[in-house]
C-alpha cells in the first residue's frame, strides 16, 4: 500500500477504515462533511495528525458543497468547518488543521484543496524529521546495543498521514539495525495496539511482541524494556502530554525504573496557548466500549462506566518531547550526554557551576536554550547558586513574551537572548558577568555608541571561531537602562554582520556568548573570559569605535 493513509480522489477523501483491521483492509470513501465527522468520531480515522488532515479535507468538501455558480456561501461553509473542528476535543491537531485551511474558503474549494495538499505533503516530511530526531535521541541515551522498546496505542502511518511519529522512530531505528524487539501494549478498550500497531510493525518487518496493558509495569521491572516511545494528542505549554489512556501509568512506571520515556509528535500537536494539562478537555467515550467487545457483552446490564479516551502525563515525567525541531521539552537527562536535552535541568546545572566560579553572582546573569519557536530561560530574581529546573520560563522567540501559564517572570535580559536567536542559528545563549571580561568591556566601551575591542596574538582566539586566528574584533554595546534597546542594537548588528563572532560585550554589564548547544555557548564564554584575563595581565589590546572601521550600524 502507498505510505500515505489519506488520499484525495475525485472530490472525496479515501482512506483505510481502521475499524476493519487487522483482518480486513477496507477502503473508506468520504464525500460529505457528515461522513468525515462520523469517520473521525467512530475512529474509522484516528490519530491526532491524521484526523487533522482529514478535517482539512472536510473543509474542502464543505466549500465545494456550498458553492453555486462559482460563488461560495461562506457562512454555511464556515459553519461546517466549526463542526469539523469540534468532532473530537482533545487532539489539538484537528482544530489546528481546520484553522489553517478555513482562511482559504472565500477563495473557493480549489484554494482550500491546494492548502490541504500542501499540509498533507508537509505532514509526511515533518513526521520523518521528528522520527529521525527521536531515533537519534534514543541511540544517544541507550547506545551500543539492540533495543527493547515499549510502545502504546498506534502512532504509525494510520495515525498520521504518512510514516508515523513514535512508530516512525521505530522504523528509523529498525533500518539502522538498532531494534531487538518492540513490546506493543494492546491498548484497551479498542485495542489499537493489538489491531493496528502489530499490523504496521509486521508490514514493516520489525520484530515485536503483543502484551496486555497491565503487564507493561512487570516488563519494565524485569528488565525487558530499554525505552518507552509514545505519541501525543496535545502537548501544553509546560510540557504536559495528553495521549491515549494508559500513557500516564506508563510514564510513572518508567520513572520508577529509570527508563527513558520519550514522546514523538509534530509541532502542530504543541499548544502554546494552553498553560497546563489541567486545562485539557479529556474526551469520554461510550460505555459500550468497556461493557462489551465485538458485540459480546462482558459486564452486567446497567453497569456504570468510566471510559476516558485519554489521560494527561505531567511534563516532569517525560524524558523528552521530540518534534521536527528536535527536543522541545523534557526532564531528567543530562544535556552533555544527550544533546540539547531537558533544557531546564541542563541550564540549572551550568548556572550553579558558573555561580560557584563567581561569574553569576547572586541573581545576576541568565542562560537560555532554544526549543523551536520558543526558548527556555532562567527566571528573574533567583539566586543562580540555588537554581533548579523548575525555575525556568518559556518565552516566544519572536517577541520575548512568556507563554501562557508561566509561574515566574523571565529574566530582564530576555531580549538579548531572543535577539541572538532571531539573528543567528544559535541554539543556546549564556549571559554572564565574569570579572576580567566585565572590567575590560567597561574600560573599552563607549557610553552611547557601538565600539570594538581588538585582541591579538593569543592562541585562545581560535576557541571563539574567528576566521583570523591571529586577531579578533569583539563588539562592545552601550549599556542602555532600557534593556530591550540593547537587544534591538544586538539584533540589528548581528543581522547586518552574519559572519560576526558568537560573543559580545555590553559595557559595564557583562558578556554574551552563543552556540549550537549549551556546552558550546558556555565554553565560548569561558574562552572569552580567559582571553580577557590575559589582556588584563599583559595589556595587549586595542579599542576603537564603529566609525573608525566604517561599521556604523545605526544604534538608537
């Protein structure tokens, strides 16, 4: 079968009716809005990314149905879009995808279709990227051995439009020869693991075993699981994860046994406007799904039922949330051994070390790590010697504003960090106050204009990545009382000078360094401080203004 689970054919959405699997591969052809909504609600189409794309195709059908003589009845088409978006409340992808395409309704069904087909193609690319990042992470955490991985529910091409998320990661790992066996939870009550995941793994030739949900804890306790890989239906701003019921208990058990618990999902599953998992509406499904199966009653008539389709796993139980951008959330893995993982813990560890060296005295200084379109940064007014992973704030890179639900205020220097992220490819920024660099910047900088400090003749210059290992010119920015003004100056300069060194001074204030990861940013800051100490002891330096080198950048 084609890798895509969703196909557009002559005015209708064509897919596999997942209710028939694994014994019957039954094509489902959906040509009305009501048919699409029903397919989503009865789980003929399921999986957060898949129902999102299906909902977008539903908007195509709605727009075409409400077009007469080339004129779209926008009111009726938009009303159908509302119905599609509300078909299932927990998965954010459905409302997200409908929102993306409904803006094209006024342009007609062809415009909506073009947008939807673009999203379909993009979803396949996104899933492969997220799956590859997740596979890379798993191999960093669990290196040099064939892996026993536990997975829950179904996260393959049936649940997405193509390739899969957590199952996609399993496919990547299997292609690398890194899978010994996959343990598949049956996933009560509708057995998506037993019916769908085993079918996809068998199709892909990946060795697997099926187990009852209640056996997962014992499998972990008896050393049969190296890692847990699951998908997600919604990830909130603080990293809480809504997923198929049973995910929370897996995360608790994995934490108890020290087993990595990794969530793989596209960025469209993240909901930065929802602060925590407490705000998620958890869908409850029909009692008949629990009181019987396959038309056979298994409980007495009239038995009351609690049948939530999802649960919400607190973010502090999740080792990492991985999207097409890489790791975007997590807790409990050392960044230096796992890449730019779990930014809060890694930031806190490095901050405490720099505090002990006297470079982040008291509450001074701040560190951040980029997480896609957001960044995690140290909170304001906190002693860096006592910092923990819980003392972080997530902000939008675009405008430095904290995301909804942040318990703390971000650092005052947040705009300096986000300026570096917007103007460069930096993935981590360190802003500190080491004594030699701060003193040198204070003596060399001007009060109201950009200046430069030239350092020559030291081997350590190579550590800052300059093109000329014999000499470097480091910008010294004025220390405006209005910190966003400093950030604006820095962004303007870096945008105009893409080859600029990944370090800078702020007169009377400190230094800022950035890099591909937190360790590199810290190392560059350390290198700059060491250079400044050499300069202070030998006097070998030269200061000059922007105008002297024809480097005017229009500071305001």
